[in-house]
């Protein structure tokens, strides 16, 4: 068990080794068990965490705030619009200054081509851990929660088939960070990872290459499909969600026009029946209901979306306790 995580940043999924991710899951299960038993675990008493948001959130903000309180510390929610960042405070200044007030700096910044660079600049300038609450490239805490959920529902993921698929949504160009983080992390656990998307919805080539490299190191397989139904066939885990055609266009109108070619990429009962009978349906939320997925699937017996959302709390507490204590 690798436990040397104190002081470390967690910005990309591969910042922690596979053994370190296993440590995080081990601690997360312990904290989840202790919370169920009402055993207090004030591991971060008197510690503070900055939560700097450049983008909206339901789950991420609340799970970090609740998690810090349960660990005996305090999380400060900071909407970037209420700061002086737009008046000139640089990433270096935020890192230097917040690093002197807080024991950790967590940031959500999803702007395409900007977010990940910003989080890295802040982390490099700060003396405390930098935590990525989602950027344009990665959503690492979501995927830790997903991995924990897979261990709970499916058992050891080695040899299991997961279909990470694009699905249609009309609301907005969602970041590509969730599918990218999924293919990076799941390929380290010996899974058979399918990435299914129409041709315009490619992921970043270097992320896809890292997923392929993981398969060579850890076993399993990685394949890319462009047929929505084929992605579901005999899968153990289906994770169909929308993302933007950001490598094809950053123009919202053009992207919307591309998306309308694929409005039939909706997860419904017929598609779920193509997967294994005991397959689980995963989604990080929010979902465009009855556009991306039908109510009957997301509210149905195979859906584990609320467990995924809950597990955000436990994995984040584990990472905070391990990096900030
Ligand atoms: N899944 C997720 O990150 O949810 P929020 O955008 O609501 O934080």
C-alpha cells in the first residue's frame, strides 16, 4: 500500500499511481463505513480548503463542503466572479496568496484550452496541495467515485467490459473531461474499455494514447467504436453521456448542428437490453433527461447514479485526508 500522499497535488488522473489510487479507495471505504456507524473522523481539524469555482456545480461543491466539515475542517466556497481575478489577480498570485491562507486549493475551471493550465499554474505557485474539481481535460474525483461504485456493484473490475459512450444532449457543449478521465483510469484496472462516439466527437489524441499505453502495462483492452448499439453489446458497465465536439469545433452553433445528426443516441430500455442482464448504468450527472437517457433507464433498477454521486463525498474525503493532514 502506497501512502505517501501528503502535500501532493491531484490534477490529472495519473498523478496518483495505481497503488496510490487503491490506497485512496481503501481509505474511502473506511470513511464511508465510519460515517454509517456515526464514528467521527476529525482528521483535518483546524484545516481549511479553498473551493474556487469558475463554473457551476451541484455535486462537487456540496460534497467538498460537507466532506471538509465531516473531517473537522472548513471549506471556503469562492465564486471566481466575486474575486478580483477579472481585475488582474494572476494564477501565480492566487497560488501564492491562497496557499498562505488555506491548507489546500481546489479549483473547477472548465474553459477549453485554459482550465487545466490555470489549475497547474496555481498549484505550482502554492505551498499547499492543488486539487482539480474538473477542468477542460480531466475530472479525476468523479472517476475515483465511479471506480469505487464499480468495486461496490460489480466487484473487481479486471476483465469487465465498460462502454464509455457519447450520447446526445441539447443543453450545452459539455466538457470532454469525464470520458477522458474514464479511459485513463479504467485502463489501469485491467478492464476491457470501449470508447464509442460519432466521428466528430473524438477525444484528445494524447489521452487516447495514454489509455493504450495503460493496456500494455496493466492488461485488459481498449477499442474505439462508432456504432451506439454495438457499444452496449454484452457490456458489464455502460456509461453513456454527452460531451462537446470540441476537437472538431468550438463554435456553439456548429456544434449544435453536428449534435442534431445524432439525436437517436439516447439510452433507452432497448439499448440496455443489449448489455449483460446485470449490467449497471452509470452517469456522472447532470443528465438531459429523455434526450440523453430515458427516465425508465436512469430511474430504473440498473442505474447506480445516486451511489456514484454519494461516493464523491467518500473519495474526496480520502484524498483530502491523505494529502492535507
Ligand atoms: N458530476 C459533477 O461533477 O457534478 P456537478 O457538476 O454538479 O458538480
